[in-house]
């Protein structure tokens, strides 16, 4: 049986029904999804896609479910004016060029942001590493991430 390595997970071909095989999606030693092909032709298409380097995140599993590979953490950058849309006080303080470096920790259900300006006069202020991370509402940040199309840096 074959195995395909992907960033953060692997896909393993496993016996299922005689010549028809399933594909287990494994992350951190745990099966997080199983792809069940409808027939041999479907199985061959899956193998061809995996051989071509396709990522299975977002695939349909053959049972009507969408495969979502759990991530431990994601970071993305969003304009501060967008990030603070629901926070009128901070929205008023945000400059047009300000950005927020957002971190979502899925494992611990936490989110934070670093507010900075990459065009600041002082070079030290341009680097987000020189600013504190501020904890934020996990569920709200998760909704924003979904609304933005799940960006990742």
C-alpha cells in the first residue's frame, strides 16, 4: 500500500473491499478523515491526484463530507481597518497603512494580534516583532478568518 506525505499530514492507502482501497488522512498519528472512492475508476483518479501532489484539504470524502485538515496554528496579515471593524475605538485610532498580524492557535483555542505600521517613520516600529501580541476573542477572530477565505502566511 502506498503513502503520500503532505505538509502536516500524510495519506495512506488501505485495503477496503477486495481491489477497492480507501485512503486514510493521518495527522499526528490520528486518522482525521477517510476517503472512500465510489469505484475503481474513482480510486485511480484519487491516486493520480495524490501522485501529482494534490492536497486533500477541502476534498469530498466519498460520503458527502468535506475534508478539513486540522491545523495547530495559522498566521495572517489583515489591514487594521478591516480587523477593527467591530471595535469603533480602535477603528478610529487605526491609520490607513496599519496592519494586524493575527495568530490563531486552534489547539488551545486562543487568538491574538500584533498591530503595527510597516511604513512607520521609525524603522523599529515597522517590525511586528517589536510590538506586543494582544489576546483577542477566539470565536470572533475565527469568523473573520473564515470570512477572509482562510488566509495563511
